[in-house]
């Protein structure tokens, strides 16, 4: 696996591959890699000539410096894992490579049409603007044919899908299913911060989402949301929201009639760790 640190070198290398008509799958990450990330590498490998990943902890998407400082940094283990997963190239930029002269010069002018106003948005002001900024910048440096993102971060990929459409970026977004632990907990680099007790109870999110899926055709949305919040309210856990939304607009819905993509999204505090998860309750086809 080739390691590239420099943005210009990365762009030159990827451009050469594109000139040779290679398809390129790109998986941006912030490190702390786990099976969820490696599943994206695998999907890219199955469909592309070349697979590129990046590890960059983007400061502009953190509204809290303590979270930024606490973010796991495990570069060597991550590179080993990427290599084993068959990744061809890893881009490992510094902050200066991504934002030479400062991040302010790389602001993206894009109306998110309220997609950032709900769910994770109010809790993390500026977060999604930071995500848009870094993904746009990364795609400028790694202009891949395909971009792989996880359904785990439902709001994030919805916003990136919007960005790709609005800015007419020539990269196809591929959304990959959520990889879970045996008990159903969605894999996340945050899980390693859970206490043993909280870890033991953390599958409650998956169980409640699965219950919502069973209920969707015979209970009202508001009844499901109320019951779900009740069930999630176990000792040590504090639900932030449980919302059933239109999967395209992220707007809350009060009935499922005519909605082709219905998704339940939740965030729950387990002590001081915020867990997020979601499940498609009604889905027409693959997400795109
Ligand atoms: P992150 O390093 O947390 O920014 O995540 C990088 C990518 O991996 C994002 O597109 C995430 O949605 C995706 N991802 C994270 N956890 C999982 C998971 N459990 N299953 C599938 N994809 C995931």
C-alpha cells in the first residue's frame, strides 16, 4: 500500500490513474478504524480498479476542542488494517496540506436546505459545514469515480449526497450498510470509550430500532417514537432523540403513506458517550 502525505502528489497520482481510465473508489476516514471502515474498503475493491482511503481528523467539524483532542489517533494500526483489507493507497495529510493558508479559504458556499438543522445539527453547530468543507476538499485532491460512505452516519451521507448534486461533482456516492457487533451495537470508534456496564447495555439502540421496524405498519409514528424513547431510557442512558423521518429530506413524518424511504434515527447518551444509530424501516431500493 502506497502512503501519500502531500496533496499535490495525491492529485497528480490520481489524475494519472484517471487518464488511464481506471475507476477509483475513495473512502475518507478519521482513523480509529474498525470493521465498519474495512467493509467500505471491501465494497470499493469489489467494484473499482484502485481503492484509496484517507485518514484525517478534520478540526473544522469539531465544535468542541476536547472532542478533537480525545479523538483516537492510531495511525500505524490503521495503516496495517488498511493494508490487510487490500487498500491500494492511503492519503495521510497534515492540516496544512488540507487547508494551506487556513480553513477559512476553503469555505464551501452551499445551501444545505435545512438538512443540517435537525437531529445531530442542533447538538453540533457548524459540524456539517465542516464535513462538507473537508469532503469537498478531499474530493478536489482525490477526484475519485466512486465515494464510499456508511449508512451509520445517515445525516452525513444525505448532506454529502446533496453537496454532490448541487455542486455537480462527478463522483458517484455509494452508501454502505451498517456493520454491527454481534449484539447489534453499530461499530464506532466511540464505542471504545464506553464503560463495561454501558457497553453491555448499548445494544438497546439496535433492539429498539428493530422493534420500530416491526411496529411501522401497525402503530402510529408518534406512538412508536414515544415508546422508543421510553424503552431507551434505561439507567445510565439518556435518549437525545428518536425520530422517524423521510430518508430523502430528513423531515419528520406523521404517516408513512407515499414516503418511499422511511428511516428511524436515534442518538442516545451512554454516560458521556453519544451513540448514534438508524434503521431503514421502509426502503424502496438501494440508497443512492
Ligand atoms: P469516520 O472515520 O467515523 O469519519 O467514518 C468514516 C466512514 O466510515 C463514514 O462514511 C462512516 O459512515 C463509515 N462508518 C463508520 N462506522 C461504520 C459502521 N459501523 N458500518 C459502516 N460504515 C461505517
